[in-house]
């Protein structure tokens, strides 16, 4: 598990002081094809300082605007109860909505439902709402949490959410960004065979277990370091 946590940073800037982890969120989309399930991943830009050309799930930092979005409805009861053990209601919503927003910004995929009643927004959400889609929190499951180890140049406290591809309301051309390139749907064998960070590999194993399991309330693995040692807990 220590190797999984070693590979969790998003980018690399040298600093000497310990940093408090910042909230981040990731969304894993699962598409159930006739030949088996596939997950959406993207390759990081080759000119990035850290993890260049590695494949990851879409995601990123929580933005203050994510906590101000009022739409989305309610979480599934077991998802909501689990998140509230860790964070406030507003922060839980912000985390989930950040995963939806980042997925759109990095892949062009909008998760939610089409609607004629979308709010006006002067934030990163304005581009999302411009396509006539509103997010729906009941479409998301909470599947993992990981905190970047101490003494790293960037630290994140990331929640991983999962949604079925049936939750896709619109799919646009992938945007030209400086983060993810070539979004693609991979089966589990293909995903394990490519260059992925260790934490992504650990979460991939959890996704596969969930896809194959009939237990919709599986415990959530929590990867972190305590007193200098790697630790795996279940939430």
C-alpha cells in the first residue's frame, strides 16, 4: 500500500515544509460493454513535470464554486451517511460536484440529466450549464479515499466517486487541455497493462471488485500515512 500512496501527487513543485492536504475529487466512469466493463481514463500531458504520460482517472482540486452549486438533488442514503461521517453536508456536495465538473473540463463528458432549467453561473460551472445539463448526486457512489503522504510537494485529500456510463447526459469532443490527453475506455486488463500510478492501480482493484460484487454498500478503502507508516482503513 505504501507504493500506492507514493504515487498520489498531482504535480511536482519542490517545497521543504509539510503541507496540509487540499480537497480533491476523482470520478470513475464505468461502461458495461458486451465484452465486459470498461473504465474511462486519460493520459496526462507529456510536458507535465510530474507523472507525464501516465494514465489516470479524471479529477482535480475542489473549487470554492463547487460548494455554491445548489442543484444536484440528494445522494443515495448509504453514500450520504458515509460521507457525513467525515465532512459536512456542504463539503460532501462540493466534493462530488467537483468530480463531475473536473470530468467535464478534462474529457468533455457531462454527468447528470438534461434540463431546460439550468442556473446562471459566473464560475467554472457556467460552461457546464451552457450545455443544458444539471448534475445529479444520486448517480454517484463513494468508493475510495486517499491522502498524499507527508513531505510531498503537493498534498491532496481525495475522494474517489464512481458512476455508470448511463449517467452521461452529453458527450462533447474532448477539450484541448494541458492536463489529460486522449480519453479512452479501457477494460481492466488493458488498464493494468498501461503506465498508471500506484494509487490508481489500487483504486482500480476496488472498482473491479465493486463491478463484480452484488454488495452495493461495500466499505470504502482509505489510504493514508500515520506516524510515518502506511495504513489502510475502511470507512
